[in-house]
C-alpha cells in the first residue's frame, strides 16, 4: 500500500474513497509532491474495482490556500512538460485535465476557503459542493498574473469571468453555486453528510456505465471548445510575467500581498456596513 506524505485516504462508505489534503500547518498549500500524490491516488482508484467515486477535501481550517510558493513548483513534476515560457501553466493545465480523463468521478468538497490555484484543483473535479461560508477567490490576478489554468471563461461565462479577472474579488458558497462554480452550497456543519450522500448515489451506479456518462459530458464540452479555450490561456500567464508591474511585485511578493489583503479587508468591512445599513 502506498504511503503518502501530503494527503490522507479513508473509506467513509461502500465504493467511496475520500482524499484529505493533509498539510493543515501550510493551509494545504499545493506542492509538487501533493500534485504527484493526488494523481497516484486517483489513478490507483481508477484501477481499483472497490472504488467507484472519490471525494477530495481539505484537512483543518480550509480546503487550500493555493499553490505552495515556498518552493520551486517545477522541481520533479509528475510528468514532462515542454520547456520555455508558459511551462508552468502548461504543466498544471495538463495536470488538472488528467482528472477529467479519469474513468471514475471525482467530487470536490470545499470549506473554509479556496484561493487561487486551489480553485483550479476544485474545477478539475467533476462535481463541486461548498460550505455556505466558504470563501473563494483568485486575488493574484491583481498583482502577478492571470490564472495558471484559466477555467473561468469556459466554465463560468464571459461576464463572471471578466469580473473575477478584473477585481480578483471573493465570493461565498451560495454565490459560487448560483454562478455554476459549484453544484450546490450547504451549511458548513452539514457539508460532510451531504457530500457523502451524493457520493453514495454515484457509488450505486455501475462503474462501466458511470464512466461512459462522465466521458460523454467531458467529450461534449471538448467539442464545444472548453479544453482549447483553457489551454489557450497558458501564453497569457507567461506574458504577464514580463510586465513592469509584475517585475516590481516579484521584488516583494509577500509584502505586496499583505498590503492588498489589508486593503481588501477594509473594503469588505465597508461594503458589509453599507449593505447592512440599507
């Protein structure tokens, strides 16, 4: 049996495998090791007749804070990517496409918050369920680059994608469900049981049929250009790295993000006060 360092596996029901992102001290930041272990676990489940559906959730206070920027994310990646400008964006885009190419369904269960790259992992899953109080955002678009895997326009539509790209704003669980980022939103204390209920419904379907149903939806989305549109964004992510403002950001990324986060908190507080007074 494979021993993992960044994820933990359990079996909460017949035919259900649950993967917990297990770096709570790092807010479940997605390292190269975690991406590799997720792929190993999911591909193993795909070959295991006792598993019919997988849930991915975060351990501790949140789903994930995004990619682990403390290390080089292209050291020992899980597979080869053509080098050069855009290598990282191409790597993670192909990484998340591999979730779509699995035979068996994958469910994302989001609580606390999912930030930046964590939202890419979530959107790689076939179904998404979130807590009502979950906070979802992609703030890095304001200071460094567009997303690494640019799912927003193909999956959410032009208007919503444009708002996210230009503001980096945050949304809560109910809004995420309303715009199609998630399937449904549940009270946080009911999220576990609700997701398990959905997983049990899927696990009751024979795998040979379920995989055809899943593949059909993804194939239709591919014909509509979803994958091509996401992949087309890779070069824009690379281009952003050459802009003067981004070069300045790289000189003090932590300080810059702290300043932006503080300003965000002030704006959020003022917005909530304004809305509550109406």
